[in-house]
């Protein structure tokens, strides 16, 4: 098992990209705590505001739904006096009005003045609950994840639950479509004075809204010691994916440090099949980055004896540029100390070389393996001038990691273009 501290560091360092990774249908989505410090001061996270808000919302929906259900079962209400005239004396006769009218001339048919007390649910706290329900339901309807993903399935389920709940008396009699600051203040006053008749769910609603409004603004004023809940897959296998995304984030930041620029927003779920997730540019040169895709490797030379189809291979990250073999970066979610060997993973990477290197100039191959560890250490192997394989152990906080990671990319793409070159 890998230490929880290491997991927290991964989340903190790659959250902006990670929250854009949609999950397969069979993956279970649950609440996961993320250090609040990772939600501040990151320009990328602001660009991914929608994904953050929706993951935050999906994590908080069970509590909100329970609150609204409790309110619907015992809502606050007030009596309202209604006066009307009717041909049939059904209800309470307005005696003073009836006596006064007896002295007057009546038209036919005769009608009776009736006074009635009706129960109304149009209270500030019910208006607040109804506005919250409709605002959250509208957010759930605005899906930001692919239709065939676990996140989308969960969102649609909560949307249907809120739609059914909206017909309850407490919500149906109010037409508010969003959270009203005025009703928020009035509800707080009435709950504190115990004027609602059922303070508990309304107090819980106030607390829920307070957290929601503060954290959907990207938590810029949140204490860094606090944790924020997001809806993420709960399985241990998910951390393998987290580490892969972490390596993608390190690749992005490394290319930026080396002077390369890109217009990509790195939304993983929006990346198109068989196309790079990003294209980096520097002078006249371009580098394309692929995430979990075989296409840049070409067809394998090893064929199935039954179907004659080539043996496939999908590395985590592939960087390609004209005139060179690609650089394969594989994230290995296996803790490796300096004394622990990595030969199994190295030979798997060399298997990529055997199967795909013939598609590239000079039968060349470049690979980088990244392991979590308690040390910062690299070990490289080469094959003449046509190949290089590096194993990198990192504790994620090493000050030397950025430079060592940059060096491996520089070894791959060779001499940099001179400044101002076209």
C-alpha cells in the first residue's frame, strides 16, 4: 500500500487535469476529500471551473437530497385568512358580513359571505429550499462530462430525484429558481428565533448553502488545513490513474519550462480519439502529446497466429516530433525504494521497442519510467545513438525532479531551435 500522504500530494499537484478525467460506466463514484490548499492560486483550476463545480456538487448531493426530503415531510407553513362568496354555505360563515348584508337589498341568486383559513407554504425558508432545489437541478442538467460516463449517470440520477421531489407542497407552491440572498437572511433569522416549527432541516440547509457558495468560487478564502469533498472514483485502482494524470501534468509543466507553448486546455474527457491531447510549439518545431493512445507508435510487428492482427500497446504518454522516434512515458504506481529493482517494468518498456521501433527513423526508441519513491534517483540505459531508457524514482517533492525530468525530454528532442528561428 502506498502512503496516504503521497496520495494527497498527487491530488494536490495534478487536480486541475485530474477532475477532467471521466470514468467508465462500471466505476463507482464516491466522495473523496482533497486538501483545500490544492484549490487555491492555480490558474489552471480556474479554467476548469465547471468540472470542479460538478464534482463538488455530486459529492454533496446525498446530503442535500436528505435535507430536502426532511423539509418536504414537515415543511413550515402559515395560516392565511381568505374571504369569498359562495352559492352554497360550505365552510365558516362570515357572521358580521352576513348581518350587515341582511339590511341591504340582495340580488338573486343569493350568495353567502364565507371566511376560511388556508394553510400556505410560502415562507422564506421554503422559498429558499425551493430556489436551492431548482438551481441545483439546473446545474445537474448542464452536463459537462460525456453522456456515457459514471459521472453523467450519477448526475442524471440526482436530477430525476430532485424533479420528483419538486412536486412536494413546500416546493411546488414557490416559483423561485435560484438561491435568494434575502430569503437566506430571513431564514437564518427565523431559524435562530425558532419560528419555523421544524428548525433542524432548515438549519442543515443553511449550513449546506454556506459551504456550497464559498467553495464553488474555487475556495480562494478557504483555510488550507481544511479538506474539500469532490466526487471521484473510490477504488484503489483509481490511484493508478491519478499517477498517470500526474505524469501528464509534469510533462505539460516541463514543456512550458523549456519554452514550448500550447493552446490545449488539457480536458481529458474532451480529447478526441486518435488525436493529440496537446500540440506544443517552439519556433518552427512542434511536439504532439498523446495520452493513453497507441496511434503514434504505429502498427506492431508481432502478429496474432489466429487473426494476424498486430500486438497492441498503449503507453500512458507519448510525445512525437518530426524526424525522431517518439518518447514513451509510462507511470508506474508501484513504490520503489533505491534498493528495489525495476527490471520487470524496464523489460516491458523494451518490449515496446521490439514491437514498434521499426516504424520510426533508425529503428530508434526512447522511454521514461516514473515510480513513486522515498528518494530522487535516475538510472539510464542507451543503445548506441538510437535509443535511451531511463528509470526515475521520485518522492514528488524533490527540488531536483523538475530539472531531471526536463533533461530527459531534452535528451529526446535534441538541439533546441535558436531564438527567433522561423
